C-alpha cells in the first residue's frame, strides 16, 4: 500500500519530506500555477531534489485551463535547466486547502461543486504523458455540499475522463469549514470506492490499526494508499511504522535526537526558507 506525506503549508520542504523514511509519495507545498507561469522566482518553491524511494508531486492551485499548457512548458524548461530537480513524478491539483484566498478566486475546495471545470482542467494537464496527474479534494466546501453529495458528481466526472495517466485521487474526509479537532467522516467511503479511480485516503490516520479500521467494511480494490499529516509532525517515524506494518518492510526508527540531527543535515544540503524552519520548530517538538 502506498504511504503519502501530506503537503503541509510552510512545513513540507524537501528536507522534511526526505526525513519521512517509509513514505512512497510526497508533495511540495501548494503553489499557484498562475504564479509559476508568470514569475521566474516562483520556481524556487519547486524543491524536487532526489529522495530515494519517494515519488514527488508538485501540488498546484488553479481553476484556469489556459494556464495548464504554459505551466507544463515552464515545468519542462525548469527541470531541463535544473537537472537536480528533475524528479517530478506527477502534478496534483489542490482542491482541498481551505485557504480563504483560494476559495475567494474559485480554487481549492471551491472547485468541488464545479465538476465540469475540474474535468476540463484535468483534461488539459493530461494532454502530456510525461507527468502523472492527480487531484486532492475534500468532501465539500461546507456541510451543505456534503449533504448534497457534491463529491459523488465530481467523482463521476473524473471517472469519465478515462485516462490511465490520471493517477491518484486523494480525499481528505472533512469539508473545508471543519476545524482540525472535529472528527473525520468516512461515511461516503463505500460509495467513493465504487468509482474506478485509485484513491488515497487522508484523515485521522496515524497507525496501521487506523487504516484497518477505516477500510474493514469496504471493498479495497480501488484504494491505492493512505496519507498522513499531523502524525508526521509529531513523529516522522510514523511513516516507518506504517510501512513496516502495512507493507512488511523492516525499516529502523530513529530517536528524537537523531531526527533533529538528520533534519539539520538535510537543511544544510538544500536550505529551506527561514519560514519553513520556524514553522517546523513550532509544530514539531522533536525539532526544537
């Protein structure tokens, strides 16, 4: 089973992602596609240096089909000019981040009710076959959209694309108006797994026991993997444990002191922005 490191704003720089041994996939922080198209200095945010054993995704925010072709050209150009970053497995559209700035311009979870728009954007990105394409969504923008089951219509539109290069659909099992302390809602999982889409499950996953509990009563055929966020902030060894328990690996856990030392070395190798280091130390007790 795939094990994904969730993108966390101002945390999941390259150094943090590489620290997450046991993960199969990781993501850059969400970056505006329009900004990448228009500004050369924005590409500093694309920190896809090599991470052994991990497939890396660029996570982008957009709602504009016309940006996609220009973005692909800029991405290919940037990777050609910076071969040390040429480790991009895929491009993920973010329809999950509850930032008011994204929602205000019709991006992020505001896209969930705009199924035709999402399909159109994905189809534009799928006109190339060098990079896999995926999307991360929530159950809806708000409780009303969850009740209206907007996500099911969205899934039917995505399924209809029928392109094998459409690689992963990640679902964060809350709506965008919910706070972090509120419980996750997996009640729609049985219906979501019926679509012929490879799913990655995100929300409340810390251990293999959590995974088994969530999927025990559903057909797991279309479940490709799971994603963790908060557990990784508290202890990146959670990815080691998930890998060992779900995939039968024999990876070694590190002490908190070893994690701190390894992070410092990785930050020296590819220095993140000061804001990333500040945020990591704020949310990760072992990094202080």
